[in-house]
C-alpha cells in the first residue's frame, strides 16, 4: 500500500486509531502504518504520556479522556486482548480473556458509532479459534463456528462490533492464526526449548496448524483497511497450513537443532488444562479464501521462509 493511495476515507490528518499497540503485532503494525504515511493515535489504558496517546477504560464505562480526538479518523484498528496461551485457563483468566476482547470491542464500537465524523472502517483482530477442533476439514470463512469456550469467545468477540456496523462503519474481523513474529507471541515461548534441542511435536503431531508471518499479518490489516470489498470475517492465515509434526520439523531446521522430545497429550492436559485441547491440540486447517479472492498476495507463503525470518533476530544458543 503506497502512501496517499487507496486510503479509506479522507480524515483531516490521515490518522488511524490503534488499540493494543504495545503487543508484538501492535508494535509491528504501528511501524507499518508509520512507514505507509499514516499518523497513528494510540488507545492506552494508563495515563497518556505522549501526544499520540489517548487514555481509555475498555472494560467498564468505556470512558475516553479526549473523545474529540476520535473525530475525523480515517480508520480504526483494534488489537486489544489478553494472551490466549499465556496462562492456564482458570475461571478468572477466562473472564479476563472475555472482558479484554468482547467488552473492549463493544465499548470501542459504541464510541465509534456515536461519533459525528466516524471512521470509514474498523478492522478488529479475531482468531481462528472460531472454528474449534475440526480435524482434516478445509475451513474457509463460510465454515460454521466450532463448539466450546474458545469458539464461543470468538463469536461473541466478533458480535461485539455490531454497533459500529449498524452505524455504517465497514467492519472487518481478521481471524488470525499463529503469528510468527520476531519478538513475542507463541514463537518466543517455543524457541528456548527448540534452541536447546528439547523441542518436539505436540501430542501425535497430526493436528493442523494455520499460521501467518508477522509481515503478512501487518499487510493483511492494511489491506483490510483499504479494500472496500472486504467486510465481515476474513481469515488471516497463510495459504498452506501444516500439521504440527511438519511445523516442529521446520522450526527445528530453522534453528539447526534436533526436535526429538514430543510432548504427550496427557502431559499437556496436565500442565495446561482446558487450554491444551483448545489451543495446542485442536486441529484447524484454515485457508484465506477472501484475502486471496480480493487480490492479496503473501510475501511469505512458505513456512520455512517465514520461520527463517522470524528466528533470525533471536539470539542463538551458544555452543
């Protein structure tokens, strides 16, 4: 996307609202927006410490310190949400995940819907957890939702943006797979084990993993922001999902270490509880049909390529 071309709306300053800017993908997206010529206004939960920040309370009354700063924005990108795999799924953590996704999306959507000069588009992060555990079935955006807590969370998460859509804002739900980034995310938690030669498949390794490189995830957000044809659910995954056994082999090759220590399903369930079946052992063979049909071209469609880039900036194990 080139600066000044194919932009949504014509806000007075070419500004984009961004929530979740402190996370791995949020930081990369902020850099991508800046490189593309956009001015970024960040929503933060703490007191605003910079001129491009606006404080908000996304989980209670939705108060925004300077609501006038949201008027006339060209677009809004919403990435807020507690990490799905950061904790065991206790009752308290499930409530935190729900509030950080569903409530924050509802609050932001209502605030955007109430503006006099609304943004043309709202692109919300979602997740392929929508589909649940579906075995070997190919899943595009027309597939039905799965069953269980994670699909229910994703369904409520997307439904929470309805106020914005009803106000005439084009809403895109980018259902992300595993984002392979240089800093943070699932890969950061895997790398220490794999670099020490202690990595291995999860369970029997036959479950499908749908992934996307960080750079392509950023480009998918920008594409969703500008492509008028996109609205509703859009799968943010690379076009070639792999089974966990193949992913394990590719990651081991990327860090030049063996991967000989599989994690049995029973051990994962013992360690992680419900999250093991929902996020580690679930099989989701997802394809990005709507992105491809709209003309999106992946820069890193091959897993080996994406892993090479994602692991290059990590400090290697000595020896």
